[in-house]
């Protein structure tokens, strides 16, 4: 069985077949899925999915892309969701410097605020970090602290940066990118990271693994990611699937 630690089944890309696909996932060997919110609207859709499907769990948070108009009332609203039994994390939160907007100081402000919310509620965090490794690491060290449960989603940095996040106590998420031919830096990092610190994820509908690159991604393709990691580490794909499933259930505190 495979656990998908990060998906976006609320995305419009699934509007045509969402119901059938989500109902079918357990029959395809998918043990569970954490659907990550990004905006207020996607958090609301994520909550609906988590309430309706036993194997879907929710991470609730505001992605850096949507922090430009964020206000304190969103923090209060998120805080009210964290007591729901299907809400397992605060996320997807973080920093994204690939685009010029929102302003970096605004992104930092709301990352810090959501990290504090997670600590207060004793919830893990799911962190998005794109072209922002140093600032992400510095803020997490200063505002969240070592040893608190954190997961660096869609890891895209070097082995040296992986070591820094591991030293902070973070889990590392990896998906279809590890199958890409040009992902040398990521592959070196994943080869270095111990299996008990890895989580499998799709980030679907994005980042489908080879040979489906460019197609709509979904949790059924995670077996291809497991096979790639297994080959790199000289173990079986089944072992990768089982260990990362237990990693996810432990990290998200799912019985």
C-alpha cells in the first residue's frame, strides 16, 4: 500500500472524474491521501473531500502565492478548522521566490504566522519552498524550532540543503521529479536521505513521473516513484512503499 502525502484533488483538473477516481484509489493500493489546501477556496474544497472520503485527510493553510491579500481573520478561520479529526497538518505554507509577487516580506510574515499557529495547535506543517532555501531554513529555525514536525514538500534542493533540513528534524517529500532525466541534484539528495525520513507525494495534478510526464498526475503513479527510489537505494519498491506509508501515518498522526 502507498500513502500519498501531498495532493490537490480539489483542483479543477479533476472536475470531470474526481468522484470516481477518489472512490477507486483504495482498490489501486492507495492507503491514504493528504489533500493540501492553498487558498481559502481550496481549503474549503479540501475539507469537503476529507469529510466525504474515509481515506482523504486535510492539510489547511495558505500557500505563499495567496498571501498578498491575507489578513488575520484567515488565521482565526484556520485555527477553527484544526480541531476537526480529519485535519492532520497546517499547509501548504511557505515561500516561493520564483515569481516576484507577492512581496517576499509579505510571504515571510504569513509563513511565520502560520508556523506559530501550528505550534500552538500542536500540528505538523507542510512547507512549500521554491528558490527560497536559505530564508525557509532560517525562518523555520528561528520561528518553529528543531524537532517540531515539519515536512519539506516537493524537495528540489541539494544534498547539502537536505542535510540542513534533516538536522532540523524535517521529513522530505519526493514525487515524480525524481524520475526526470535532468533531476541530478534531486537524485543526489534522495540517495543521501535515509528512507525513514522520506515521504512519497504526487503534488497532483502536477509533476507526473516518467513515462507520464506532462500528463495529469494522480496517486496511482506513485508506484513509479517508489521504483525509482528503490533502484537508487538498492532495495525493493515494496519496502519503499511500506516504509514511506508508515512514515506518513506517523508524521500525520493517523492511526
